[in-house]
């Protein structure tokens, strides 16, 4: 599955075949640097995973150049030009920054129009939040500048109000935004160098003391988890917990799981948990939101893009299933099966990792009952579900009966969510699971 934006192709990471052409003789023509563009979502650096070309290879537009990996997803980069590969600027496993040249390409046809446009600005980023309604918060239209500058700002994910203006009456000139982008690239390089140097000093100090140290660099999903959880520490969490009797739900699931399995669907309890959350969000839509700390406002979404914390060989990742409010239990299960298979390969595309509006985590698959889940910003609520336990309970007549119990722990941002609302939402979620026939109506 592939969705292209500008010169990038985001794919489900089936091992691509190298599209190599025969080496060419040296040809006269313009040599242009093919730069790593801003792919959005705050990504500023990637790790080079695999080259599909080598110096001398002929490439055409949309041929695959290389595969890179950010802290969020794997990306296959394709060529914009027809020409010949002159130089590879990075080795496998080296880190490239946004704006740096990945390869040099000698154009087969000296198309000066394309060259000038590429040197003037970088490739357009991919904006994935268009799937979410009411997600436009752009103040750029109120800034004095030309359409060309606005285009460069949009392609590089820059707010115009952040750029120092030198033009008359506060107008932002083309030189202003180019200087701003260059300074941003320099700052990114300095931060990366400082971090590496500091880590080297610590490592050398420990080795000098005679300790044996294995240095493991955080990368991929682990780096994204580092950044996200660091940001999450600034959120004042509060936790509300309860238990839920899912005896009827287990009976229903066990009754239909073999039927849907014949259609290639593995049915766990998670699709029911997600659908119950979506149904409860219909009554409490303010919990299906992002918090904008700068404006102290909530972006409340009509679509329920429910995120699911998932363990992968490369660390924790939180993909989401889009539009759960419109899906049946079987459809949710089918989409969940797909995410689980991609998670095992650590090859979830960026489109599955962005746009989530509400989160669930099922710690019960590995054990445990209660936990304090950590909110995934800018979301404001996450629920963690414990393992199923068969325990004695009393019925309405005081008789002891066996019951299948799970424990749910909700963590919410106490700046915008109060305890009563969270409890009411939890009670409705619990009602749907304890009465699964209501969930299917």
C-alpha cells in the first residue's frame, strides 16, 4: 500500500526489490543534490537503512532511491529526476538530517526549470491530519508576504509568524525564510553533535573506571517513545479504576470466533473494547480530543481514531485504527490483525502512527491487573486493561457465582478532564461490555 506526497512514498514495508540499471558512462549534464525533505510530524532526522542504487546507475522519476527509518516509521524515497547517480552521501546506518543531500544526480536532460525549483526549496511534507476534521489552525494567512514565500513555508512546515521579517511594514521576504531554514538546519546539526559528544564523555569515563559497558543507541520506535514520554511528564495525570464483568462478552466472543476465523479474521477481545470506547465517546465527545497548550483549547474530533499501545521487536509503538465509529466488530478485528502483522515486522507506515484521538492499552496480554497508563500527547485520555480473572462474585440474590473480571485504569489530563466525567464515561464503557448485545445494536 503506497501513498505518495511530493517525492516520497510511504509503504507497508515489504522488502522492496532494488531497481538498478546498468552503469552509464560519464555524460555531460547538470549535477543536482537530491535532498532529504521535511516529511512532517516533527521528524528532523532519519537513519539510512538500505540503498537501492549505486554510483553509475540510471534512474527515472519515481524509481526507488533508498529506504530510511525515522523514529516513527519506515519511508521509501523515490527519485524526482531522470538521470545518473553520481555520489551517495551516506552509508547504511548513518543518520541524515532534513535538508541534507542524500545523493547527487546528473540529469539526463538539462532541465534548468526543475533544477532551479529544487535548489530554491525542498520537497513538500506529507500532511496526514487531513483525515481529522477541524484540524486547521493556520495563522499564516494574516502575515504579509508573497505567495512564493507562503509555499516555501508550507512545504517546510514553518509558521510564518516565527520568521523574523526584514521587509517593509513587517513583510517577510524570500531571503528571510531561506535564512530561517538554514539556521534551523544548523541548530539541528549542533544538537545532534552535542548529544553524541556528551554520550561519548560519559561512556569513556565509565570505561576508565574499569566497568564493562555495552552501549546501545536508542533508535526507531525507542527514540520516538523517549520523546513522547518526556513530553508526557508535563501532564498532570489522574487515574480512575474500576472492574468489569465480561462473562457475557466472553461467551459471545467464543461463540463467533470460529465463524469469523473461517473468513481469515482472528477475533480477540480488543475489538470489543475499542468499539465500546467509541460508543461511549458518542456521549462524551470532549474526551476524544487533542489539547493545544499554546492556545489553551481543545480540538474535539468527530472521528474516533483509536490508538492501541503495541509491543514490537524494536520497542513500544502506538498505531491507530481510523473511524472506529463507522466500523463493525469484525472490521475492527481485521484492521487490528493487519496492524499486528506490521508491528511484528517493525514496519508500520506513518499513516497508521499519526492522527490518533484516544488510546487503549491491553496489559492483560502479558499479565497484570492495574496500572497507571501514561497519556499520549496531544491526546487527553488513555485506558489500560488488565488480564481476565475468574473470581467469585455475588449475584442479585446473594448467591456466590463465578465471574470473569477485568480491571480498567483510565488516565486523564486533569487540566481539562474532571473525575466525574471520567467516571461517567467509564461506567458507560463498562455497560456496553457487560451487556454486549447493546454494543451490537
